[in-house]
C-alpha cells in the first residue's frame, strides 16, 4: 500500500470521502499556483515543504516549473490532516522520510501515527472537560438571568 492509498474503513471510524481531483489521471499536471489555489496553501509553503523533505520529489516541466500530480494533492491532503493533529513538522518530515524508504518502515510509521493518535485523543478529552466547564457556566448565567427576570 502506498502513502496515498487507504485501507478499508473499520467500523466506528470517521472516514471522510476523499476530495475529487480536478483532473483525471494522465492529465493531472498542476502548476504551483493551481495547487496553492486548490489546497489553500501558499506557493511559499509548497516550496518550503519540498525543501524540508515533507513533499516527495515534484516533477518539473522542460522549463523547470514544478508539475504536481494527483498523488501530490493526496499527499498534501494527508499532511493537512497531520497538521490538524498538532504533529510537529519534524515528525511529519520523519514520516515522509520513512515512507520514501519503503515497506520495511511500516512498523515505524505505524508507531508514529499511533503516538499522534494518543495525543489527539488526550486533546479531545481535555476539550470535552473544557466544554463541560463552559456548559456549566452558561447554565449558571442562564439560571441567574431567569431568576433576575422573575424578581
């Protein structure tokens, strides 16, 4: 399985449908500005991702312009999800390096993602606790306002 392929969803997991590619395979050559518009990332960020090793090798046109493919869009979508988890950039780069090294790194990649999942679950628990405090305060103020309106 490659980086952009996904395993079948397990029951109980949230799995969003992948975003459709703007162009079909074989016609999927995108400029950096097209990718920036599609992903919401800046051209500077895309170049930086490539420079630090977060992006795989990006093909070039005969004039030296970057030519992104659908698989690059898929990778950027995945990187976006990793960013949302709060994964440090260094860990994302390490994951990208492990991916390029091949299948013998599957265990290390899994461990990295499992550690990130633990962190995300801990953050979710903290947010649930925070939400409970906010709900309590909101209820307190609503009750206080109702009481003052009756008086």
